[in-house]
């Protein structure tokens, strides 16, 4: 109640699968209604409602649309004007999207209002009568994005310009280019070899005028760089000049292609991006006719309201976002959802026993191995214990605070979810992007029995974990909390087919969610099959084989092998004697291969079998990213980061950025790995996923905040990505054998200094100053003093404890001296100091 007291409403069972909740309020103000089922809030709980004590004759408003709503579905509320006399009624809805409002006068003194929010977030609803807010206005409604699916495509059209002067560099890949517009906006652009043999650049022009193109090799301008290029007004992409036609942007039908056309012929150069969001993930197709008119079609599988964002050169075309009403038959998919509150896992400290648990049924612990790498880069083996059947825990005792990397491997291959991030001490960040999930039940499942997977929320802090399953039949979901920041989830469905598992933490999808899972029919006799003599590893272009015992099962056996690049090949299966078959295949590339063995169309229990081909030393746990582009970045400014692949072998590096705008992004090779450059256009949070051979590196996805002005219109989330096949890198430190410096984490700007010795000094005297580096992390303090005739005679440095230092020096010559104070490689604030002797 508004006074803080708790009151019990009456719950009546209606005996038809619903209950009624009745309550007679005794106080005026905002009440909160908690509705819980088995101790967990139901969706939308706690509900807020306002109780008025005012008599009729005043205008009041009530209804669910003033409290909450679902994106893409109409929200309703009612305004009662009974006996309020004459006066004008006005309404406004403000929020993350433009919401269409419709009103209907019920002719009984009430007005029904409905508005259609097209994006999740908080909406402010103002209701005024006679220019005055009514009681409770403005109301705040929370709109969730429950059950919304989105799909997007982008079609680029870039301006191509030949660079003046001859650029005769054989290897275009070692060059990188960026273009700066008159306003100062700088973006990476792409180099390509033109048919004339010259090198050209392709970029999206955003403004007219003189642009400067810099082409660099290993950070140094090449000959004739920077180049000047003039962009004309008619070349700049202008979303207002894009013509859209077709009824498919107003209404559509399910299960068929709905087509509209987009004409960008007079709109200059720019990329076209389209996203469709609604009750189903609509398949999008785009056909380019010769005359520059695109025919775009989408095929939804469920009826309802869809939101279509159509942007050209990062600005909405006229009318976007479009609201499309789709009618027709749905596909009858069932949805089940559970929510559980996750508390923060207990803090771990240096010297205490840390553990990470996971469930992997049906394996031997003999094949598991774990290592822990500390923030300083020291790797040690960790102990693995079997807690109960199929449940394992990794134990280690950390020696320092900070983010550790825990790698868990089964038969030398990272288990799903590994490498893990494990913070010792207080968490640096929290949120959905730090939740991990993995396990057999997210890859495949079987109808009629429980399929399991793990979810680790330890790094994400406290919050609400929501697990939803959608597919041909209703699911039964079970959840076990292991009280250490990990939990296991099991689900059972009755019908085979394709299911989607959505995992959300505090209303946000976790990385890689929703997961697509194919559920096969009940196994029947496939259980009887056993795998024998499965090899530990294989070589490229050499046949590899293993055996399968049928143990009396009768039926059809077949096998396919899927290579790391995604190619599928058939296995050769031969009967050797009665009950035993050999399965042979020929690997064509290095890396981890998956072998699917099916009996009567159903996976056998051990399938998919995983095997390592060649010397696959591509280890995501050995890849690290650092640089300004992972911190706070500015819109319109080019920023970069280094991905260090030293000692991580050769593999496929994929970088994806999700955020409020598309980003121009490129990736070039540097000595220690790869440099990624990108330019954000809109302020907000961007999530950068860095994957190596399909597994997230530690810390990925990184959450990056962009601040500054908005240079593009914000529509739906936008995705940009770049992929490179890496070559093996060895760090220089490893070549020169010798002591390796620890990896210091410090900030020289936090060091302070004081004392006369930094301003004025006297001959043959002890000139003194102090340096305080208590808040600046750990590093080495360097002090150097240089005079008119070279270095000074005597400098003494003394550590007083807690990173406080005392320094004195003696000089023998008059004149101007320079005092340099560095914390690690960086000057402290004020250094170098000029001192007069």
C-alpha cells in the first residue's frame, strides 16, 4: 500500500484455468500488486495501480496500457470524463518509438484509447483536460520486447574513387586507408585494385566538399599520401530522395512473399539497410534489377504487427519505421517460459578456494583437463573433481585480484562455454553480455526426454534469468541452481522439429541467444549403438576410421562429417561382420570436425562426435584484445583496438559489432596480431563480439559506450562484422629468451608529486620532492635528471611504503635542468619539470 503496509487481496479460483484477484482499497495513491506462482513473480509482476479518492466530476484514466505493454501489440486504457463538464481532452505518448494513437468515444462518458509502441522501453503518457494534467499524469508504462524476432539485411552501394598518382604497392593487404570529411568525421575505408591497375578506395560519402584520404603501411603514410578528393552534392546519400512503393509496407500475409520496391537511383551513394521485427523472424530476400530499383520481399510465419526499419546512408527513408499489419494463419508454435531470480555469487578473494561447476553427462573425467591463467599472464593447471554423476567442478586458488581465464577441455577441445571469464575480487561490470550458456541441450535434443545445458551467470551479477522455449509443442522446463553462479537447465518436449531457446538476463538476450535446436524423434533402438576405437586425432587428406557396434539393433545407419568451415561431407560406412560396421571419412582441412552418426534418422547417444584434425593450435583462450576502441569512444571519431593472436595458432577471427548504428570497420595485420578500426555514428552502447574459430575470446562480447552527437538516425539495432583467416604469430618476447616483464595494470595520471625540488634547486645541496602513487596501480617509478652538461651527479629514491616515494638529488652546475618522472612508460602529470639551479 502507499503507506508501506502490506495487505492481502482475495484470490478466487474460477475453476476454468483462471483465477480472479479482488481487493478493496483503503488508501489513496500508488499500490503495488505482487503476483507470485511457486515463489516466482509472474510476467509483469509487480503491477502498479493508482487509487483515486476523488469523486466523479473529475477526469480519471485507468487500464493496463498506463502500466505496461508489449512492443508491436496495441496497449489500451480508458479515460472517464463522466460529469466533468465541457473541456478539451488531449493526449500524447512519448518514448523510444513513435506510437500511433487511436481514440474511440464510447458515448457513455468514457473514451477508449489504444496506442501501438514499436520498440521496448519506457513510454510517458500525458493526458490533459482543459490544458491541465489529470491526476496521475504523466503515466509511465514499461513496454517489453517479449517474443519479438528480428531479421536484417544490408545492401551496400559505395562511391569508388581512383587515387591520384601511381600507387604501386603489390600487396594491398598490408595497406590501410581512412577518409576524413570536412566536418572532421573520420572512418576506415576499403582499398581495391581497379581494372586499370591503379588502386581505388570505396567509401560511403556523408557530406559534400574536400575529403582527405590517408593510406598507410604499418602506420606510416605511403608515397603521395594523404590524397585530396572532392565529393559533389549529388553523390551524397540522401534518404529523402529514396522512393518506396508497394502495399507490402502497410499490410502483408503470412506464409507468402510480400514484395515492395525501393528506388535509390536519384539518392546518391549509400548503403541500404532493412530490418523487420515482429512475432516471427521473417525471411528477407532482395533482388536487384538492372535499372537500380530493388525488389525486396519478406515472408513472416506468424500474424501480428511488424515494424520495418528502412534506412539509406544511415538515415530513415520517408515513412520509416513502417508498421505493417500481417494477417493469415500462424504456424501454431507453442511457447513456454520460466523466470528465476539470480543472486550475486559470493565474492572470491586471493588465497581462497574458487570453483566453477558444469554438467557434462556421459563422459569420463579422465578426458577432462583445466587450466587457469591469471591477469598477469601466468597459466597453471587446475583440479577437476566429479561432484556427482556427470557434474564436475574446477578448483583453483588465485594469487592475484582481477579477471582470470579458465579453460576447460574435453579430449583437448574446449567444452561449450570455455574459455570462461572468472573475476577474483569485486566484479568490474555486470549485465546480460557476461552470461554464458553451453551444453548438449543447446546443440540438439531428443523428444520425450530431458535435454540439459548449463548457464553461468556469475560474472553478470544479480538479476532475472528468463528461459523460453518455442516450437511445435509445449515444453516442460526444469531449473537447478548450484548457488555458485552456475545452474543447469533441462527441458522436455513431446514433438520433434525445430525449437528456439531464448535466454534473457534482465530483459536482454545473452550472447548468441536465441539458440536454434533441432529435436529429433525419440531414439528407440539408437540407444543400443556403441562407438569403438575412436581416434584421438586425424591428419588432413588421410582416411580416418572408427567402428560402431549395433548390439542387435536393426535399421539404417548413416554418417556425415562437418568441417570447421561448415562444409558437409558423407562418411563411408561398411559392414565388417554381422553386428559391426566401420565408418570412414577423409578430412580436407585442419580444425575441429563434427561427425553426426544417425540410426534410422536419429542421432546415436555419442553423436555428434568431435575430432581434432591436424595440429589445431588455434586456441581462443590465448587471444587477447586491448586498445582505446574497447573503452569509451566518441561518435564520428575513428578508433581502434589490437587483437593479440601471438601463440594462438592460425584460425578464423570474426569481429561483430551490434549497436545503435552501423559502423565502418576494417581489420589489418600488425606485428602482434590484427588491428581493427571502426567509427561509431550514434551514441549508446555497442557490444563487440570477438570470436576465434567460433568461440568467444575472454571478455567477449565487450560492452563499449559511445558518447557525442548523433550522426545517423537510430532505428533498430544494427550489426556490422568482419572476418579474417589469421596466420600464425609469434611474439617478439618469445624469440629473445630472457626474463618476461610482468603485465602491469596502472594509470600514470593518478600519480601526484610535490616538493621544492621540482621548482628550484641549489648547488651541492639535497634537493627534495615526494611522489605519491598509491592510487595508480602497480608499476616501476623512474626518475631522471638532465642538465646543461649531461646527467646529474647523484639521485636517490626511497620507497616509504604504499607506493609513496621520496627522492633527492645533488647538482654541481648552474643552469636549467629537466626532471623526468615516469610511472612505467608514461610521464606523470607535470613531467618533464623544468628546474632552475
